[in-house]
C-alpha cells in the first residue's frame, strides 16, 4: 500500500534522479524503489498506476 510518506519519498527520489542523471528514471526503476522502501511488498496494479502517475507528474513538472 502506498502511503503518503512513500509517495513523497518516491517524488523526491525521482527529482534527485533527474537532477543527477539529466533524464527520468524508468517506471520499472520507480517500482523497484517503492518495493525496496516497502521491504519487498508486492505491489498491486493500482499501486503501479499510482507510481506511474507520480513519475509522469514529476517529469512534466
């Protein structure tokens, strides 16, 4: 389950990735990051859609 804390952490992580690599991370990288933060929790399809939405928001903003 994606909590507010995890979504903020993901957003920060994406911004740092872009800052240092000058490109957006892949959706798969974002999913792996969240799974790692949640101690290998198996994400639902709904969670993955939310992660994709965060990635799109951070790369367009």
